[in-house]
C-alpha cells in the first residue's frame, strides 16, 4: 500500500507471493531494491528494504521515502524494482524485476499495483513455451595437464565445470523436467579414435540426456577419462543438431536453448555462420560462454550485436546468439563468481527479446494469462 504523508514524501509497504526459491536448503531470503531512472537512461538506487528470512511470501516493513528520491518530481518517470535472494557472501541471487511509476504506486492497493516479478520479463512471456536446453563443451588441451582448462584438479572445479555450474543453475529453472542432452565436440572417441563433433557426454547415443546440472557434471568428468580431446573445433555440427530438433516443433510449444561452453577457438567459422543464419528462422537461441584468457573476437562476431551475422550474402532474420566471457564475472583467484545476479542477468539478457521476436514473426500468441492474484481477507499491501 502507498499513502502520501506530506506532499514531499510517501510511505509504502510491499508484500509478495510465491517468489522463486533460490536457496538449496530452506526458502529464499528476499529483499527489494528500488531504482530511480536518470535523464540519460541509467538507474540510481534510491531505497533498499530489509531482508525477510526464509520465506517465499514475504511482507516487508513499511518505509517512508522522499518523492524526489523516487522520481525527481516526475510522477510518470520509470521506477525499477528488483527482488533479490540475500546470500551471506554477498553474491545475492537475482529473483526478478518489474517497473512502475510514482503515479501508479500512488493509487495504493488496487489491481494496478499487482506486479508479476519476472526475470528480465522472461517468466511473463515464456509460460507457453517449454525450453529444451542442450549443453556442449569444446576441447581445450589435455585434462591431465594443469595448463588445460579441462584439468581435473581433485581439489577444485576446472573452468568448464565452474562455468557450467554457474550458468547451468541459472537456465535450468526454465526447463520443466531438468533432463538435458549434453554433447561434446572435438575429440577422438574409443574404440577406434574417430574424431567427433557431436558426441554424447554420457556415451549413450540413444539417450544423451543427463539428470540436472549435477548429472551433466558427472557425465563430463567421466567423458574426460574416456575420450581424447582433439582438434579441429567445429561448432556447426552442434548448432545444426539443435536446429534439427527446433525445426520439428515450430508451433510455439517449445523453444530451444543451446548453451556452448568454449575456449573461443573455432575452426569452421563460415559453416557456423551459415548454421546460425538458418537457425535464426527456428525457435532456438544460443548462449556462448567463453572460458579462459584467450581473445574471443570470433565469439563476439558470432554474437552479432554490432554487425548482424550473415552467410552467403543472407542476413540472419533475427539475433539468436548471446556471448558472455566468464572471466568478467570471476574474482582475482579465478575460483569464485563475484556476482551470480549480474551473471544471470547478462546470460539471459537477450533471450526474452529473441523468444518474443520468434513468436511474433510466426504470429504465435501466448496462452491466456492466469487470473490475477486476489489476496484472501482484507489486507492493505501492494502485491508484487
């Protein structure tokens, strides 16, 4: 609820229902951060609530804030509201966000002040879609040598495993059954040493699915013991592999995400560009996570943010690639992610627009929204 105490300040109280569970043990410990928008399009923090421990249905204490701090006197200016799950080590998990304005908030408790907290608005649009996720790994040296990014250190995760765990835990929440086909590319396979660019990490061609992120990590570590990592590093086969799945389901009921974890070396740039241009017509997106300290110029080119990707003179009809260099999110030791919230936001930054652009281009409309939440009894809180 919101009521103005004087012309210059407002008192507000927020509560939420059914927030996303982020903690492995127990529920979330949510808090809210409010941002005022600036003239140049950036945002400035103007208020942070207290943390409400161990609940998915928090009721935060009321607070009073100067109206100028919220909107600089412009009642229609955007106010951004982010919800986080508090973590002791400071790596607070991003639950979601919404935007509003002081004019909206000033209406007090009403249907106008019920907000759906969405992860970059992804939850609000994707309920009609089942996300199929593929995860792939590229070769990078001999895993028995400490210089390799695949080095199997008994005491800590290697760069690939860290990137998979961090990014995988972000995207796995959008897959209903948590069963992921996981592929490797660029290795000689037993028994005859044939080089493959799309082999199942679990060794089962008929059923390459792994159970959750832990299942993928287990299959990855087992595969390092049996295959010999070997160049060249070809991306096109795994992109085309996912494209075959996506081509079979174009009615909007499924949307596929291919997560590629790579050291940035690529041997088939032209073929990969062609595969991406073809994939842009299909319900799929590609997230590329770069590990290690190499230059990632080729991956930035595939991302296509600056120059839309093309092949044989044909432009991709939409952008479907997001590239994230994992090192930008690590601490100086290279062993810890500094901010899971920032990593989550950047990994998923382009997916909502990519998803919507596909659905719109095919004239596919979302399923009807569920009826709005109506609290029982006579509470006087603003529902998030």
